[in-house]
């Protein structure tokens, strides 16, 4: 069959949700290029399924576990949210739409156009503007005045790229 796509079963060393942690051992590949290629294909496949793949050297785990632990904590920190001890509910600083607007701005080189954001998020443009103004007041966005009249057509995200507020 020319042009047929063959999918193989991929096995994970450890994985949960959209994170996959792979412990890679240099010796398993040897001179066998097909094993190496299959490992890379597995990584590509997992990424295509919206998995965040973290490959860790087995040697590094043995020789420098504190470094590996620090890096894994750094990667996971934005995704870990403390729950309220009383009722186990998550308390967030920002509403869902505000977090979506901040993420959208980051994806667009920190600049957010309310008109484009409204289309992408499938909400009214005035709703986007309302939340952008709220984010300006809270120090996450900066309004960008345009022309002599100073009309606001865009906002700039001025928060941290790895802010826990985004998640």
C-alpha cells in the first residue's frame, strides 16, 4: 500500500494527563538507528497528541538527581495550584477568560488585539475589551495608544511568561 500510514503502540515510562516523563538511556540505542528513530517518532506522536514530553537522561538521574528534581519542579510549577485546605476548592486570582487572554497575548508576541481575540475565543469584542481593561487595572496588560487621538486597538501583556496566574 503506497502512502499508507502505520501507527504503532507507544509505551510510556511514566505519564499522566498531558505530561510524559521519559527516562532515556544512551546504551539502549547502541548503533541501531531504528531504535533511535522509533524513540524520536514516539516523542513526535506524543507531542502531536498535546503531550508535553520531558526526556531525562538516566545518567543524569543517577549522577545529579537534585538537578533533575529542580528542573522537573520548575517545569511543573505553573501547573500546580494550591487548593483551599477547608473545602478543597481551587482559588484563582484571574477568571478563565482573563487567563485565556493572557495566554493568547503570549502566543502573539505579547500583543493582543481585542477584535482578533473575540473571534478566536468566540465572545463579543466588548467583552474582550472589558476584561482587557480589568487586566490593565491589575497590572497584567498595558493599553497601547495609537495615532494622534490615542485610541486603544491593542493591549500588551506585561506579566511573566511562566506566571502561575496563567494556569
